[in-house]
C-alpha cells in the first residue's frame, strides 16, 4: 500500500500546477492594468497641477496593488514545487512594474516643484511692482507737499516783503509792531523750510532701508527654495530598493 505522503504528493502536484496557471493568469491581468495606466501617462502629458496630483495618487494606488500582488505571490510560491523559480518570477514582475511607474512620479513631482517656483517668482514680481507703485505714489505726494510748502514760503516771503515796505513807510509803535510780526513770520518760514527738508531726508532714508530689506527677503526666499529643491532631489535619489523576503 502506498505511503500517505506519496499519495498526497501525487494528488498535490496537479493541483499546484493548476493553481500556478490561475495565479500567473491573474498576474498577467495585473501587469496589463499597470501597463495600461502607464500608457495613459506618456512623457510630457503632465501640464497642470490637477494632472500632477492625479498622476501621483494613481501611482500610489498602483504601487499598493503591485505590493499586494507581490506579497500574495510570494506566499503562494512557498506552497509550490518550484519555489525558487516562482519567487524569481514574482521578483521580476515586481521590479518591472515598479520601475514603469517611477518616471511618471518623477515627472509629476518635477512639474509641481517647477510650478511652485514659478508661482513664487510671480508673487515676488507682483510684490515688487506693488512696492514700486507705492514708492512712486509716495514720491509724487512728497513732491506735491514740497511744492505746496515752497508756494507757501513764497507767499509768506511776499507778505514779509510787503510788511517790511510798510515798516519803512510808517514809523512809530505801529511800525515796530509790524516789524516784530515780520520777524516772527520770517522765523516761522525758516523753521517750516528746515522741517520740510528734514522730513524729506527721513522719507528718503526710510525708502532706501525698505528697498534693501525687500532685496534681502527675496534673496533669502531664493536660497530656501534652492535648498528645498536639492533636499527633494537627494531624497528621490536615495529611494530604498525593495528586498525580496527569504
């Protein structure tokens, strides 16, 4: 009478072969699905933020499916007759499918980084233009104030000249009061002129400090963006390699 283990092996091998065909058929279907997804994202097809996000989400879903199939195939391989060959085939499918998805992920991430840099540059340019427009408006307002002050000084000077002429035409107490008033008026005019020059100088100093600060902020923003870019590229270059289970 044949030993029970011998009978089990004779019955098991045909069943294992049938299971191998079914599994390889399912793996082929999964491969076709990955290939179809990759075909829907040819190089250069990512041109919007929505397309980049959709590609990254789709790549993540494909990777989860590839990993799930890979682990399932590994577990099934240990129940088969040709274990090493089965594991090698599973490893090769896993490697090929994973590599086919990687270029799409790189293109999507590259597009998003480039779009972020371009958006930052646009914002900086808009801020620069806004600052320049504000500076022009402030300069125009200051010129108008200076012109008003100069006109006022000229009117006061004419008034003072008229007062002095009146002083020379009249003598006595009334003339002395006029002279005193003219002196006070001239002193006030001189103070106003001095204050106007001081305010203009302070405004110019403030504008220069502000422009220097804005230039420094733009430089720091550009340096941070460059560091972010190098850090991201370094992470992508150091992506871990999947190691098959023993």
